[in-house]
C-alpha cells in the first residue's frame, strides 16, 4: 500500500484555512489548479510510496519509537509558497526544528524497516493546496491571497501513518483518498536525542 507519515492539523486549523482557500477559489485562474481535497489536508513528514505489507509491523514499531522520542510542539499554518509553477501550498511556522527532527525520525524509521526511501531533499514543511493542471499557470494571485495568512497556533501531538489510494476512475479532478492507518502520541520529554 502507498503510505506516508504526516502531522495532521486540528479541525479548527483546517476550517480556518478553508475560509482562506474559499477566497482563492474565486480568483480568476482558479480553474487552472487542481485543488486538494480538504479532509485530506496534511503536512507530510516522510513519503514512503508503495510499502510491502510484510514491512508494516516493524514500520509501526519504529514509528511509535520516533513519536515516543519527540515532545509535542507548537505549530501554525502560515503564509503561502510554491514549488516552481506546479504546486501551491501554505507553509508552517512554530517549532520547525522539532518538526524537521520528527520528519527525519519518520524517514529513518521507514528506511530501517526496509522501505526504499528516496534520497533526502531539504525538508520543506508545507500543506499542498493545489497543483497546476498544465504549464503556464500564474500562481502569483494565489500567493498574494495567502500572503497575510496566520493560522491559529496548535500543538502537534501525534505522528500519523496515512494510506493514500490513488483515483482509478480517471474522472477529471478526482483526488487520492487518504486514510489514517496508525497514530502515535508524541511523548518525548524535550531533551533532543537522535
Ligand atoms: P506534495 O503535497 O508536495 O505533493 C501524499 O502524496 C503526500 O506525500 C503529499 O503531501 C506529497 O507531497 C507527499 N510526497 C512527497 N514525495 C512524494 C512523491 N514522490 N510522490 C507523491 N507524493 C509525495
């Protein structure tokens, strides 16, 4: 199954972001983006791709350990950003060091469980809001619309393992379905350890 590790913002944070994205939908050019489905909004920590079922027990144990070592930490959704002309996202502020460390631990947990992980890119925390349907989509109006966005502050308290099922229908705009298949509380004491 196709899996990734993530932090899931709380419903209040997502509702608030939803109001901002509603406004983006009304901007000219909004049809040029495939907007991500709201129930699936997440902050990816580590993307694993297809994972062999037989690796799951060990993966779960190792993700639990990663969560156990990480203390809860504050985050908020913040502003906007983009990857080239392809992806529009909202960013994150707060304890980004702890978030990055959790991402590294989730990546290491997967790797040590035997999941062939891609080479490390610099971790850029983001929540994808839309992807360009084609070339030449101007993301500036949407970035402007996200510019002043400051979400509520919340406490990241859980590491989630999410299953992504890709659409098979071929219907235009259909989104992957996301299902949380595991969640472990962050229960570190705050002293950083590997
Ligand atoms: P994205 O939002 O920037 O596309 C599920 O697909 C999640 O894993 C998405 O948040 C996606 O990030 C992230 N992801 C990271 N690397 C990926 C890859 N190679 N293929 C698909 N998704 C990837």
